[in-house]
C-alpha cells in the first residue's frame, strides 16, 4: 500500500498542469456556445461548459491514475476470487484507503456524465456503463503490466461508486437542459370566396352573330 500511495503522488503535478488548461477552456467553451445559440443565457452556458470541462478533466486524470506503474514489479497480479482483495484491505494489515479510493474513482464521472448525456439518465445504465469501463480499466492494467493487482473487487467497488454518484445527483440531471419554446401554430380559418359558383352565359344573339360561324364554317 505504501508503494501505491507513493505512486499516486505523481498525479499531483499532472493535476497542477491540467488545471490551468481546464480553467482556460471553460470561458472559451461558454463563449462559443453563446455564439452558436444567441438565446442561451450566460449563466446556463457557463454552467454547462463547467460540467463538460470538469468531466473531461476528471476522466483524463483517472486515466493517468490507473495507468501509472506501482512499485518496481513489472508483472501484474490477477485475483478473480470475489471478496478476497476486499477482505485483505479490511484486515489489520490492510488499508481502508484502498477501498475508499476504488469507491471514489468513478464516482465523479457517474455524477457528471448523466447531466450531459441524456441516454445515461438511468441508475441502471450508469451502473452498466461503469461496470464496462471498470472491466476495461482492469484489463488494461493487467495487459500493460504496471505492477497492480487486477481483481473483481476493484470492479465491484468502482461500479458501486459510480452508481452512488448517479443517485446523489439524480434530481439535478435535467437542470442544465435547454428548454426549447414551443411555437404555437395558428389555427387555419377557411374563408369563403363566393357563396355560389358564377355562371357566365353568353346570350344567343351574341353567339349566333360572332361564334356560330367559327364553330361551323359551312354556315358562314
């Protein structure tokens, strides 16, 4: 556990480098959204931009955190027995920080991603997505040989943490949605041009004098 904590200290300079870029992208993204949508308020554009920048920054930091090598060993350990790693962490020789860290690893993403992705606005969908992402992370750690322990307990704790974050922010998922005003279509009114069809009748005398010869040239 000491080697793990020493390795995690490397995330501090990465965070210090990424934070100024995130603060710079925040107002730029908000200004771009206001240019594209003139009816969007400044507060709404800033809030949605902050959520997006925060989610991307946390995702990048989590990716750096889970791919950092731990200790001097170059071979990862695979533990597929459910509860074994968790029991070792909660024992007298273990550390509770490992459990807390796995719970908090995907908790911010589970809280922020449904705010902007409408298809994930369900606790079940967030849990399935977190489970898939955690399995992918653990498989990557095992394949790149970073000296970590790949266990099913880490997948379980990551999924529980993301689901917990989704439950805590469930009521605020629709707060940042843009409400499109409904345009009322005026009711069409049928207007009557005339009450009765107009019948144009040519008098017989006019027909005989002018058009009878045209219709029957032999009668000229």
